[in-house]
């Protein structure tokens, strides 16, 4: 809890950063942070914002990524992140449980917790993960999504609201995806995210080429070869690296546990120090080990 | 949420495992798990139990390790872990906020959350981390600790109660440490943990040689060269690897973020797959990436 | 936190009480308790069980009764109630957010919190209050409800599961209501509740006359003139007084605040003592006022 | 969740109200609200602010009033209150668990939850209720309290900070009470509260006569005959009615439950309607009952 309170609201700072990104043609870079350890790492590495990922938080909570996270699960994460950094926090609320009143609760609770932005997607309730092969995902009616946008905005006017369409993920056309994005902008979204799992990245680039509205957001999980400069020149103003830190952590924990199983001891070179752990929240801590 | 409910209580299974450890002279092995991802890793690697570490949870919450975690912070972690594994969960409650009624609340809340055991230490409130160089740590009066043991047991009779003495950490003598352990056993502790930061491990081994009471527990952070067989032959029945998974995760997240900063991209070989993340809570999940 | 842990599980005690009610033809009486104050009152007055009401908890949380309560909102209430009484706690989970995985989360989280039973209703997601005039409420497909029953049971096998049908509330026929109840019993429900808003009580009595399956439950909000003996002879084994304590509290708080506004002072004869408030959780407390 | 977000911060509005109270010589009136039902009643009755009482919240949670409430217990209440009213919320943090870092956590968490103010008292950890006859209560060292004030302010600069001294409660002199209040003002408190259990009210009036610093606050539980005008002329700027609504609710719930036990039915004239309960959070709700 070392953060001084900033004079500008979290949402205000994120809006300003999106403005700068328009001038510089270099997108704001947000990274998924599932707890304060990840937030500390993100801040040290110079990321501009944090992303509270439905997939990451579901995994941390031991829940499948199927519309099970409530606003309190997410708000607790936001509070933890904000204790160690004042980077603006963007929260993935999935479809916000699919109703207007539920969107209002997510908005109110997350604004209360200090979030700068929420990202609301148009998957039909109940959703499954965008990259899941298991189950067909449908899209919600646009009228219902627009109603959610309006109720969320009314309950949390200060939040920056990113509307994400799963049209392309669900096999819809680019025309449909952009038409949905336009409706969401008209309903009050501050930014739009036409999500894509096209690993070539062409789909994302085409969406950017054809879009002329509010700032454009991307989650390049499926097309990591599009780097910051390319994304920025294409027109994206915010790039969200949604789950890489948890994936690095998971791989490393498996490696460490595996080494222990194989040899009866952890490998010191694979572990940060006890002092590093202390310093996540207490930068001046010193350990005797 | 794939776990079938076991017919035996978590505490009952942990007691049985401690009994087996006495016969086999191979200690039960518990590992710190700060969320369900770590719990999944621990279960896969064959650990016998999970440890909810004050240091790890503090770091995850963005709080310094200074007696700031309440029972709800810890109970939320226990619930998350239990969603993906039925390994017994041992919770580090530090000094349980130093009073009898506060110990009762920790006990009741953590038994409610499904914990198998709590570990109560005799640091004087407020405590700091055992390995911190910053601040002198005092010991609580033994009468107050025994009162806490009794109130905790009354509030949560089923919990296995490990009493940890910080005598050696605070510069006290082995005689004093063992005298405290005896008092705590007499007050109702089911196991004792004379904590040590002696990196040679000799202190731990001497404590084990001289102890003849309830099962003995160790946290070998400072003496990792004492392996399972050595610890078991010395007389330990439970070895707690308190924070290695978070330290592995922290190092790996830093590595991944550093690679991204240096090159503009994450290194795929450092990351688990999206599917691996899904499978933490949904073992059959399949991703298209 | 004065409760000794009982040797029998909460669900076990509730099952036993339902069995006794069958012999005695006097239904188990549960009353809505929104916090530990209400639980203390309920225990003093000799009620047999507590009900965690969606309407009451929504009001306490400041949320409309429209499917907005998550499992954590409800679990917190269960934990508070259990701190002052060991009466079995029955939790109103509404439609459990309408999906199988969401029902599993409610079941797991509420069993963890120490609930004895949950009551799952077959309103279509999103639901509104059964007595609301505002909005048409639909019924969920029976297949989806049965799937929820199965997932809830799998995630929380020990919980007693009450299936509530809103058929009559939604204008459906008695035949349809009983057919749904039979399907839910076949899917694994331990008891059924055909909810009715018929203020004459005839609908409830007809349901009872025609039912021959698992124990029958009633919430006689709309027909309070049917007393315990009448309900028992009709065949009900559990009567839930869902929200009367909150309604008494609300009326009294209004009265007290109104008196203060009118006269500048509270009326002592309308207030319990400070000591009474202390004794909710500490029966021996004494105040000097 | 009907509240529009106000352009001014909660703390700013409370500061403005205290300023008005200085001109008008009529103190701001705050009333204890343990949940959103009470908050709705308080708003309807024209109170200016809400008080989150340690005693009331402890009773609602089923915990003795002995320093057991964590910041999350209190923050949840703040969030519930704010869903139905934008009255500024003042939170009783007792001694904030007695340390500087713990005071910082309370401050950060409660500012996050949307509190306008906190009230920090100088009882020695662990505290008991001010009106308890059971246990001797000591005072904390002033240096420790001043350190808490500074850490709380640093962690939550926007919060209005009320410092409460228990000197008179603990049998100390008026000189000592006022000297402590001066130290707390010098350390950064925005207002001071010299708590008194003198039922004549003379002690409170003397404190007010002799005080010349930051705005003065009173909790007139023990001297309700001092009305708003008298308190204002004496010099108080904020009067907190700490627990009357819970006491009214407790008495009424007992009355309702007693009537049911005696007659087998609730008395309709003692109960608010189902519709009233719905309207706590949804002012336009209509019930068919």
C-alpha cells in the first residue's frame, strides 16, 4: 500500500492515455494481472494499464471460465492490484451476466473498487471462453447488449466502457461485427473491441482498416506477431495482453514442482527470493535469507 | 469444481497422513498455494497437502506481511483451493491477531471454509515476517498464546492445530523454544513447529532430537538441503514448503515481462498454453489455440 | 461465536427434523434471517431452522430482487447466522443464475459456508420477485432445471435440495406444477415447493392433497391464516416464513426514525437496550447503560 | 442501485456539511445503518449522513464487539449503503487493529469502498465496547495513535478523519481527554470526538465549552436528552446516533417472533409490506400482495 492517490481519476488517466495513443500511433499496452504480484511485475516492466481477465481470475478461483465470476470476485482483484500500483485497471466482465440490472451491479461495484474501465462482451448468457472448442457460443441480441451498455453507464458514469463483440469468434461476418460495434458505440460505448481468433492477424487488421469510430481495442492472443508498431499503425489504441503472466506463472510453478519431485529439492535459480516476495507490497523490505 | 466430497473430513485425512508419516518416517509434504492454479500444480506434482502462507497471500493481496490478513482474506483462498483439489489445507494464521476472541474467529471462519488445520504462532502482535531484517519481533506471553489455543479449539474443535514458536527466530534458546512447545501441547496443540532460520539446519535437527511430544512440523525455507528422508529420520512428520511456488511464479512473470519489453513479444516457450489455464478448473477443456 | 460444533451435519439435522414432522404432522418452521441479530431472535423464539431469503438479502445489500445475488453474498450471510446459532440454514438461491455450472458454484460455496439446504426455483433467468407486478416471469425448460439439480447435487452431495416451482405464480395449471415437481424429484430433489400466491390458500391445499412424493414445503406469505396444524394436516413438512422479521425491522426502523424527526429524540420504549445488541453474539455481555 | 454519482466526493460533501453546521449551529446528524434497509430509512427520515457502527456490524455478523471486524466486513456494509443513497458514510474503525499498517489498510479499503470519513479511537488493542461493564479498557499510547493517524491519512488522503478519545470512558480526566484531542488534531485529524458515558450530559458539554480546535463530534447514546439545538449551541458540529435503528429493529423482530409464538401468526400491523421491502433498492417496485 505504497501508492499515493492521484489527483485524476483512474478512468481519466486511461482516457488521456488513449488520446496520447492516437497522436503517437502507439497503443496503450495493458497486461493481465491476477493478483498484486503480477501487478508489481507489470508496473516494473512499464506496462500502461492492467487487465483483470475472466480466464485468469476464473483459474485463480478454481472456476471454469463459464460466466461464474461475480462482481465481488472481480472487485477483490481490483482492490489488490490498486494497493501496489496506480496503473488504470480494466476489468473483463464477460457479458456481465447478461441482463441490464446485472450490468449495473458490475458497473457500480467495479467503479467502487477503483476500476478505470470495464469491457463488456456480447456473448449470449451463459458464455464460454472465446478460445474454447467445447461448446457453441451464441451472440446476445443487440438490443439487450445496448440496454446493458446503458444501464452500466447509468450505474457507473465515470467508467470507461469498452464494448467487445464476439461476432468473428462465433463465425459471423466482418460486416456484422462492425455493425454491432457501431450499435454499441451509439449506445454509449467509449471504445470497441472486435475480438478475433484468426492467427494470421488479417481479420484484426481488416477490422481496423474499416473502422472509423471510437478508439479501437485488440486482444492479440491469437496473433502475437503483430507488434505494437503494427497494431498502432493499423489503428488500434489499446492492446491487451490478456493472460500471458498467468501462463508464465503456471509453466514456472509446474517446472519448480517437477524439479522438486525429481530431485527432492527446488532449484534456487528458478525461484525469486523471499525478499522479492516481501517487496511486492513493501518495496523497502529486507530479508535475512 | 471437479472434486467429489470425501467421506472423511479434511482434518481427519490430515491426521491419518501424520499417522502414516510416523510409521514410514517420511514426512507429509505440504506446499504453499496462493490460488487454484498453484493448487492444481501441487496436486499434479503429488504433494500431500496445501499451505496457505501469510507471506504469499499478503503478496497476492498487495499487503505487507505485517498482521494485516483477516480471516476472510484467508478463507477466500481456502475456498478457491478446495474447488480444484481435495488435498487437506493448512492455514497460516500468523498470531491470529493476538487475542483469544480473534483466534476464535480465525478458527471458526477457516473451519467453515473447509480448512483441515491452522498454524498459530507465538509472535507478539503485531508480527513481522520471520525472515525480515527490518524490525525486532517479540514473543507473546505464553499465557496469552495458550488462551488463544483454547479459544481457537473451542470455536473449531475439528481443526488440527499446529502451534508454532518463533523463539529461535527471535534469538531465544532451544530450551525456551521447547518449553514453549510443551506448554502449547499441554494447552491443546495437535502438533508443534519450532521455526528456525539457521541455514545449516542444525538447529532444526537439534529441536527434533530433543522433542518427544506431539508430531513435529518444519518449514525448511532456510535449510532446503535437508531432504524428505533426512527430515523424516530426524523426527519431523510434516514438512511445509511455504512459498516456493509463488517465488517461481514471480521469477517467471518477471522473465516473461522482461522478454516482452526487450523484444515486443512474449516467448511462447516460456508460457503454458491457454488450454492449460482453462484446465486448472475444467480438466477436459480444449482450446483452439 | 458461542456455538459448539454439533456431531451431526446441518443437512443431517434438517433431514431428521423433516422425518419428525412426518410423524407429528407438525411442519418444521423456518424463518428468514438476514443477519445474526435475526438469527438470535429466531433461536430465542423457538424456530427450527433459518431461511436466507433472496428478497431479504437483496434489500439488505441494496440490490433489486432480480437475480443479482451471487453465492458470496449468500455465503456471507450463512456464516454470520452460524456464528450465533446451530439451527440448520436453508438458502434461497433463486434459479442459481440459470445454468448447470452456476448451480454447481452455488451448491459448493453454500455447502462450504455451512448451509444445510438450498432451495432452487425454476424461474427462467433472469427472474423477478414472485410477488412483483412489474414484469412477466417465464419458466425455465424442465430439462435445464433438472440439469441444474444434478450439477448442484454433484457439487454438494450433502446438501438437502428443495426444488421450487413457480408454475402457479406464472399462471400455469396445477397439473403442470405437479408434473414439474415430479420431474425435479426424479432428478434428485429431496423436497419440493409448489409456490403459490393464492391468498385463499386453496391452491396450496390442493397441491398438498394431490402430492404423493418427497416432503412438501410451503412459503405461506400469501396465506398466513393457514397455521401450523392446518399446514401439517394438509401434508406440508416444512413451512418457511420468508421475510417477516425484515418487514418487522423495517416498520420499526421507520417508526423510530419518524419519532426522532418529529420530536428530536428516539423513544426509549421502542428500542432494545445497548446490552441486548451486545448479547446477540456475546450472551453474557453487560452494559453500563 | 438508483443513485446518480455526485460530482463532489463523499468526503467533500461531508466537509461542506460540517462547514454549514458551523454557521447554522445545528450539527450534522448521522445515524447508524447496518444495511441498505436502514440506509433507506435514514435517507427518508432526512438524516444527513450514515454511521457504520462497530457494535451494529458486529451484532449483524454474529461477532462480539471486541476488535474482530476487519476492513472487508466494514467495506461490504459501505458498498451496500451506497447502493441506495448518496449520503456520506462515516465508518467506525474502532482502533483500526492498533497498528500503523493496519490503520493504513482500513483507510485504503474504506476509501475504496466509497466512505466519506473514518472514526479512529484511541482504545488500546484489543478494545471492548465503550459501554461494556465486563473488562477494563486501556488507552493506547498517544504516539502510537498519532502514528496511526498519519499512516491512515497517507493511505487515504481524501478521507475525513475523526479522532475519538476514550479517555473519559476509561476514567481519565477532562484535561487528559482534551490534551489527547489536541495531539490528534496536530497529527492530522479533521475532527475530534471525546466520547462520554456520563448520562447527565455535563461531561460532553464541558468538553465542548473547553474545546477550541477542529470540529467537535458527539455520540449522545448516554445523554439523548441533549437535542440538536443544545448540542449545536454547545459547539458540536456532528452528532452520531450510533445504534438506535438496530435497537428498534431488534425489539421489533422480538415482538414479531413473540407474537407468532403466542398465536401461530404474525400481526400484520407490525410488519411493513412485501412491497416496502422490494422498494428498499427498487423505488418503483410494486407487489401484488
